[in-house]
């Protein structure tokens, strides 16, 4: 078709819409349906993504607790997403106080997302937090003796109140809390 014929077809359609209210309502309904369908699809995709994220985080928490319950010697928690989760009271510290070198295989939280996680009252002696995000993590009253916090991110935003921290490795330039060796749970070093 040539250009003038197209224009005349479009012009005829516009005139028909002005006169025919049924056709106008149908066209408006189709356009409205397409738009609302697109919006609902976007909302559904976002909701599905949130469900998947929550499910993955729940699976990560279940994995950590299962490893704890089984009493495994290696605790490979590298990269887990425990944002906002509670591990309060778990004991991941070194169980072999005589051979400290063996402790470095325990509780590997390197690269983990621990934002706003509750890790209070825990034995985390000799745990590795290299590249872990500790923004808002609550370590209060936990044993961090010998833990590697030297490469942790956002450590300045973590709660380190009343932590046992003898032999803990801190980042360069970090304001290190006073060393505390007594009343540690259960004195992992």
C-alpha cells in the first residue's frame, strides 16, 4: 500500500472511533488490558524473585544449622546469605584446644552476607570472616578469640560489645576493642 492509502485508513479509523462508542470501548479495553497485564507481569516477576531470594536464604540457614547439629569438623559456610538471620548461641569454635592449627578448618564464613545477623552468645573462636559483610552484625557476648576479621567488610558497623577477642586478627587501622580473655564462651583458645 502506498502512503496516502495508509493515512486515509488511519483517518477513517479515527473518524469511526469518534462515532462508534462500542468500538472505542473495545479499543480502550484492549489497550487497558495490555497495560495492566504488563504491570501485573512485572509485579509477579518481582514477587517471584523475592520468594526465590527468601527461599535461598532459608536454605542457607538450614544448611548452617544442619552442619552444626551433625557436629561436622569442617564448617564450609563460605558465601552463605544469612542477612537478618539468627544463629544466636551456636558454638562453632575450635574443639581441639591442644592443637590450634586444626582450628583453622572450622567455621569458614568468608564471603558470607551477615548483615544484621544475630551472632550473639556464640563460640566463633578461630572462625574466618574474610570478605564477609558484617554491617550491623551482632557479635555481643561472643567468643571471637583467634577469629580472622582482618578482611571483613563493614566491621566498624558490627556490635562487638563484650566479645572475647584474644588472638583475634583485626584489619589494619581498625579501632581494636580492649583485649578480653576471661568469661569467654567456652574459652576457645
